[in-house]
């Protein structure tokens, strides 16, 4: 993933040791909420957006497990190319994250389960 417009820093990761975790991840610290909203919009325009596992709205709000009454950002599930993808924004941290699986796995179900265990 190329560096996003409005990104102060971007980090790409490819090695994940968590079972069922993504094969790649990109984390971008963005300058403001407008850049965060733009990143979500661009991602939804360049991906095939699908409901998240469990028929969870995508894009839609997500909440930290520790504070289920507060919206923490936007969650998007989809396919980029042939790869299952999950992305989320974190409003408080101005962070935009995208993780991917592969057609042979981990699947969207796997990376969603991985994400929910860390959110």
C-alpha cells in the first residue's frame, strides 16, 4: 500500500505469528479526521465491500471491547484484488489500519476473528 495522503507515518508489516492473523498489515498515522475520512472513502472506492462476518455492517462503526458504548471508528470488510481485507479507523489515535489475508487463507472470517480478539 502506498503512503496515504495526510499520513504522518506509515508502517507495513508482513510477518505475523498470531494463528489466523493477517499475512500483511499497513498502519498509517494520519494528520487529522478529514484525512482519516478520506482514507476510508478511498478504500471503499477501490475495494469490493462486503458485510463483515456475523452480518456486521460494513462500512460501519466499531467499538473497543473495553468501551462498547463509545464508537471508536469505522470498520470495513472487503476484497482487494483476490485478497480478503479488513480495515478500520481509530478516531482517538488518528490511525488507519488495513490487514489482508490470501485466497487460500487466512480468510476474512479468520482475520475478523483475529481483529475482534485485539480490539
